């Protein structure tokens, strides 16, 4: 039997999509999740110190406000609880199938249906619409360092933490000092005998002022929902103004850098260390790092910052190019994720047997980040050029979810076969996006996961969250080709 909507992934995007589908009267959907519980990135990233660097009031859905957030910024366990509570509050458990890893989907023009295939299962599922909610940062990336497999000790990746490994008394190397690395290092320094931090590029660091939410404030949030909306709006506009110093190179960028330098001067006494920790690219080119305990941890007696490039991994540890071998018991890779900027997480075959990964080989693109011409009724959350960079990913996600669920409603209520974005509309949109990206800080010279090796930016949205939300506020059916079933056309 064909279902109305197949949602792939039970992380924030999949759960949010499910809630909005229900609120819009669509109950005939199933969420297929490869893991054994909901939560996506917050299920997978359980490293010590895992927390969100965006305030909780903004890192949550406006249609599922939570008066109980304990702090300004939440730790991963609390975020996971929030996702669980959304599942319970909206009766979503009966819609979720766990252990279903999608291996490929293909579109049949005749029926207007997508076939979804799963690892280890012979029977595929068919659906009229598919929502890709599998997340861009779902698969850990191991760095391409010579000798990596030769290491005789223990290996852990930040996104697949080994909670059984006891760091007490151990010598540890951490490779990677991005958003994950700076959260892990302070915790390891407290536990391990010694920690060597291998830094390739220092990032811009701003202090994270994390306050506990008092019982009185919670009571206000519980009894006056408008107060939560007000707090959310405050954070939202604060982040919108930060965009001026992060998305484009403006005088505000210099102000962000000055603030970060001041933070460095106040927290790090040693001039050599300060030089090593000073970035040489514009603030915002890579993600800003929000932490107040990273610099103090680096200066702990049992911690050492290593800035010589890594030459290779040896059986006993990490060898740097000047010939020193740092012998360790464990290597923690905080080296980020395999980001599908060009490929797709599984094979996606559209009209005329077109394969999306082939079309995206030069860099991914979509219309309004959600739809791709030739792949009707397929909707992507966190798709090409939808990255916030300066605001909450959930604010962007909420816009996508509202937009794509409206499209599903159009399709289902009208009994149409397909909604396929017009090629010329998509082309015009992406020409404009790439033109605007050229003047952003992300394209100003540093290398980050936002760019392909050729410097093509298919991840970030070049503007304010408000602009992004405005473009997704309404589905303009003139942008789409509508196909009807043969019997309806007759
Ligand atoms: O990964 P990253 P991440 N040799 O790719 C280094 C989200 N997130 O997991 O900068 C040596 O940013 C690499 O060095 P360099 C957020 O969107 C959110 O930290 O390339 N080093 C870098 O230091 C974030 O952007 C939260 O020179 C190597 C690090 O590894 C995204 O996840 C929290 C190397 C990788 O940094 C990814 O963050 C955490 C090599 N061969 C994460 N290869 C929130 O709070 C890589 N590196 C919401």
C-alpha cells in the first residue's frame, strides 16, 4: 500500500515534519529511522561536554515551546529529552519504524510514486512524497592522515563516543579544535593524566555566558506562553544583528574579532600561546566557537597545545613534522563529518532515470534549498544553501518544514500526481544565491566544511534568517509544474 509521505530520519527535522503534517491534517506518514531511537545528531553526539552553542529558546521549535529549559544553553541530554517529549506530546511513536536504513529511492513517472528500499529488507515501501530528514552532519569523518590504521591504542570519534573507555590515568591526543573539540577538551583535561591538543587552524572564540534558569522564570514561561515567544524573539533579533559581523565582512566583523582578541588576552597569559591561538582569517569564515572553559583547559598543567603539523600516526602515538613522537594511549578524533556537498546519502533516481548524485557532482543545488527539478514530490530538509552560520538551525528548519508540508497538503488535497519545480526558476534562484555568496566571509579564503575542495559553497544561505524565512513563507505554485493522474486528465 502506498503511503502519503515517507520521512527519512527521526532527528529534529523528521520529528518537526511529522508534527506539522499532523497539525495540517495529514496522518498517513511513516518516519524511517536507521537507529534504534529518535534524536539524530543529539542521539549520536554524546561526548563529554556535548551541548548546544545556540540558546535553547532559539534552538527549539516555536510550535513546541519548552518552559523547562534549565540553562541558557542546553546540554545534549536535555535536548534529547525535549525531542522525546515532542514524540510523546504529538503521539508520533506509532509513526516511527526503527532499524530502517534507506539504501536508495527511485521515482516512477507512471504512478507518481517513490519506491524506498532498505538495507536487509526485501520489501520496499512506496510513497507519494518523500521528505529527506537524514541530516547533513550524520556520518563521522576520519581524517586522511598517513598511518592512521597503524595506531595500537584506543580510537574514539567525537560523534561515536565510547562511554566504556575510562580516561583515568590515560595519555590522550585530541585531533581537531572545531565546535566539538573545544567542548570535549575541558572535560578530558579533568579526567585524563595528560591531553595533547593537535591544532591545525585556531578558531575565533567568544565567551559562552551560560546562566541557570530560575524557578520564577520557568513559572512565568509556564503560565504565559507569550513570555517564551518574547524571549525567543529577543534571541532571534540578537542573532540577526550578529549576522552583520559574520555573514559579510563589515566593520562589525572587526568588532567580533576585537572582542575575541580581548577574550584571548584576558584568558591566556602566555604570548606564545596567544599567537598560536590567533586566527588568520576573517571571523565567520569558519563557525565561531562559543566557550569559556576551552582556553583555561589548554593552560592546565596536564594539557599541551601542539601546533606542529601532524606527519603521521604511528603505533604508539602521533608524530609531528619536526620529528617528535607524542606517545598516547588514546586518540580522540574531533574531526567533524562527511558532508554530502556533492553526493547524496543514498542513491536517488528521479525522472528519466536521472541520478541526483551525478547532477550534484559539481556541487549541490536546489530551489529554495528544498526541491530539485526532475525529482518531483521529494523535499529536502537542511538542503543545499540552507546553512545558517549565524543563527539557529532550527529557525531555518522550521521554515523548510512549513514550506514542504504545505506542498504535501497541496498534492494530497488536490489529488495531483506531481509537483516538480521548473528548471528555469531553479536556475535563476541558484544564479542569484551564488552571486550573493561571492561577497560573504565564508567565501573569503579559509577552508571549511562549508566549501567543496574547489571552493563551491553549496551549504550556506547568504543572508539573514528573516530573508530565508520570507522566501519560504508561501508556496508559489507558478514555480512548479503540476502533473495530474491520467484519469483526472481525461
Ligand atoms: O567539526 P569541524 P566539528 N589534521 O569540521 C580538524 C556542528 N556542531 O565536529 O580547521 C588535523 O568544524 C579541523 O582543522 P581545520 C557545527 O555545525 C554544532 O567540530 O580544518 N586536523 C578542525 O579543527 C559545526 O560546524 C555544535 O584546519 C584536522 C576539526 O578537525 C559542525 O558540527 C557543536 C584534520 C574539525 O572541525 C562540525 O563541528 C558541535 C587533519 N587531517 C558541532 N582534519 C553546537 O553546539 C580535520 N581536522 C550546535
